[in-house]
C-alpha cells in the first residue's frame, strides 16, 4: 500500500511541476491524474498497487469536503447577491461534466473492446 501511495504522490508532484514549469492553466493535480491514468492504461500491472490505497482514500473522501463547506459558510452574503450566476454555472458545468463523462465512457468502452478482440485474435493465432 505504501508503494501505491508513493505512486499517487509522485504523479501529483509531477503534475504540479509541469503546471508551474510550463505555466499551464490546468491544475497540477489534474495533470497528475491524467498522467496516472495514461500510465495505468499503458501498464495494467501498476493498478494492483494503486487500487488498495485509492479505495482507502475514497472511503475518507467526505472529510475532504469539510474545508470547502466552511468556506461557503464564510461567504453567505456574497452567495445571496450572486446566486443566479452561481446556480447557472453549477447547472451548465454539471451538464458539461455529464456529457463529457458519457463521451469518455463511450469511446473508452469502444477502445477496450477493440483491445480485447485483438488479444483474443492473437491467442487464437497462437493455437
């Protein structure tokens, strides 16, 4: 589990370094997650190290939202004045996230199916 945690931290640090070095508008943690995803796709064996720590961190995910909730409570007066813009952006970003997720799932499942079929054909060719 320590090796998996080290991998997660290494990819987060790599993403942060890339963000700062290239002055990217994307958060370093997002870049790190993308790098981790790419690595896991290319090397499926690393998933067995990352999976246990990932499941553990997900079980404590609600705790990470406490600081954000406190921050919202500190700015209630601002939220009262700008609630239309806030609600509009929440609805639009949620719809965009749903659409993006649907497209990623669609194309990922298509890609994975092609990969499975290729492996199956390779196995049949060996026999």
